[in-house]
């Protein structure tokens, strides 16, 4: 009897343990079902949203043309448009560096071909090219800054500075800016000189053709460079570096002599049909150095873009002065170093194997800049730049 009573006392614990285990299991299932799964879902959603925000922020930093730092990196094509733009450059065997801005964002910025064939060094976004006559737009800005300071007037005549120049009593600053002075230069220096001597040579060798008629000739802008020096008592180089390098922070912009020793410089090559590169075109100090104010400066695509951006922002000269310069009468015509169209401007330059093409919308939303170290004899690069500019936007360049 004693044994049976002892056995009956132990049995009540077993149901209690079973009930406790069931409560724990059911409670765990309820927790996993109603609490853990929603938490996991929210975490995933938050992570996804965070990734999207980070990606959008990264794209803004990478693509925005408002940030000067973004021009110091290669921008590969990602959109269908950008890939189509790149393919056109490849199909035309473009050699140089291309920059395309669409809707305020950099969609393509990269080099094609070689900067130095002998060293197998490719063109990149850091490569510098001689921009040729596009420099005239920078010279025009320097002139217009003096107009804004009331040191010059657009309708002021040249005889105030160089009375010995033919027709100087009727040639105005405005006419020099628009190549309508009638002046041309037939003879050029045959030996190296200082910048001032090069200017003096051009000024003393200027001849009068058809006054008031458009004739593209660099002597107009070399005279303007001389006028600048007389008005400011500074050299052209001093004014240029102060305005564009120091103030505008165009740190990849140099004169020809500095360009020659720059690591990122490019070498010009002949354009030969059927070959990627023809013979190298040798450096020539005289060819470039005599182009004071008109074509002896090198830039990257980024620096050239930033110059135009500063111009249209009104950072260099007021928008009011620009409107006085770019009147309806000057549309589709040359003025201030640029070809002026209703909704965009175009710049072009070529010299000793280098060619530059730039198209920039006046609302700063779209731009195409092609700097090349291989200048075709025809309009291949110019037509290519027009086609790239027309592709995304409502332009008819």
C-alpha cells in the first residue's frame, strides 16, 4: 500500500509539464507569426528605400553639371541615349575627348583614341587640347568686362587707341567683336617674338578691305588684345589668368608654352584615311605663340564647359550686357567669339592638327563639347558635334 500511494503522488507533475511545454510552443508560434515576420518585412522595405535614396544621391553627385568636381572623372554611358551618342563617336572614329550634357546632367564624358601614340597614352577627361579660335570667346569676355566697368564702350572707335590702323576713325569695338571692321592681315611673323611684339606686328600690318562687311580674320581679336593692355595697363596673359584661372578656377587651362610641358597634354596627328593615326604633327611655337588672344590656349572639355556655364550664369559679365551684344540682328551670326543662334551658341576652332567644337544651349540644359587631336580636312568633327547636339534636344544645329 505504501508503494502505491507514493506512485500516485508523482503523477500530477506530468500534466503540468506537458501544459507548460504546449504553452511555450504555441506562444513561440504566435510570436513568429505576428511579430517577427512583419519586422523582417519593414526592415527589407526600409533597406530598399535607403538604397534608392543613396543611389539617387550618388547619381546627382556624379552627373550634375553644376558641380565642377564632376568634370574630373570619366562618365560612362548608362542610358539608351548616352549609349547611342557613344556609338556615333565610335562609328565616326572620333579621336579626342567628348563631353555631353543633357538636361543639366553629364551623360557622357570620356576619351577616344590616343593622346600620345608613342607612349600608348589614351585620351581621357583630363586631357588638354589646343582650342584654337574658341579662345576668342574668352578674349571677348575680357573686353566686355572693361565695357561693364565703363573703361570701354561698344561704339567707341579704334582711333582712340590705334589711330594708324586704316579706317580706325570709324571702326568700333562692336565691329571688332563681330568681325565687321573690314580689317584683314596678309603678312605674318617668321620668327619668335614676345607677346607684345606679336600684337604690334598684327596691328601695324592690318589692312582695310570691305568696311562693315563680315570677314573672319584673327587680326580683329589681336587688336582687341592690344586695346585691353592699353586700357588696363596689364598684359593679356595677366588679365586672362586672373579672370579665368584664379577667379573662375579653370585649373586645366594653360597657355601654349605651359601646355607643352603638361603631363595631360595631347599630341596632334595627321588624319589619314584607313589608319587610326597618321604622322605626328610637330610642336610649333611660332604657329601658336603669335595667336595672342586668338588661339594659343589649351583646355579640358570640363574647363571649356565651365567657361560657358559661367558666361550664361552672368558670372563674367551681366546678362543685360550680353543681351545688348546678342541682339536679334546677330542671330545666326558671329559675335563675341561665338556663333549666336536663338536657343544656343556654337564655338569652333582648328589649328595645327587640333580641332574644337562646342555647342551650348542658352538655358544651360544641353551641351556637346568635342576636343580632338586629329583634325579631318572636311567637316567630319563639326557635323558629328551637330548630330550629337540635335539627337536629344529640339535643336537644328
